[in-house]
C-alpha cells in the first residue's frame, strides 16, 4: 500500500470525494449509523491516505494537540471492507502514529475507539482509559498511547 500524507488544502477534488465516499460506505452504510461525518474538522487535520493500484483503500485523519482532544489524536480510521484481510489497518495506523511524531513532535496520542476494536488498538500500544460510552449509538472506549 502506498501512503500519502496531505493537508486539507492539498487534497484534490478526486481524493476528497474518494475519502468521503469511503467514510460514508463504512461508517454510514456498513455500520448503519446516521451521523454528521463532515464535522468541520477535516480542514484542521492531516489526512493519511492508503492507496492500492490507484484506489483509496485505507484512511485516517490526525490532529495536533488541542484540535480534537487535549492530546494529539487519530480518527476516522477506515479500511474498505474488501481490503481488510491485508493488514492495511495496522499499516495506516502505524503511518498515522509516525505522522503525529514527525509533524507535531509529541508522543501521547488519544483515540476514541469502537469497543470491538480494542484488541487491534492494544496491539498498536494503546491502553484503555475511562469508561465505555456511546458515540453515535456505537459503544466506544477512550484509548491512549504514550
């Protein structure tokens, strides 16, 4: 998988459309969750985009401390359903962690993780903090990596 890191203003229309389409495909349609995906924060984020054969198959957005949580953060972690068996989720998360260290110079990262993915995020060094909560009707947990 080829990974690109882009600021919002550097996304071309095709990339932006593909990212929003993938997020909608997974978070709205597959997970049957009606929520406001375009939350006004994409403009603040670095966008980590994973391409295979010119097609976006994995994506995250990362924030510097204070733009989402007090700590740096990673969100909208998504891998196209047909591509999940190739380890792209792990690869895009590693690239996201590296992007935070390189671009923001900080170590602590906070995520709001869907509860069923706790084992996945733990394998990347994240630890659960706080209690389980509902976000858009889906069980989530706070997790931090130092």
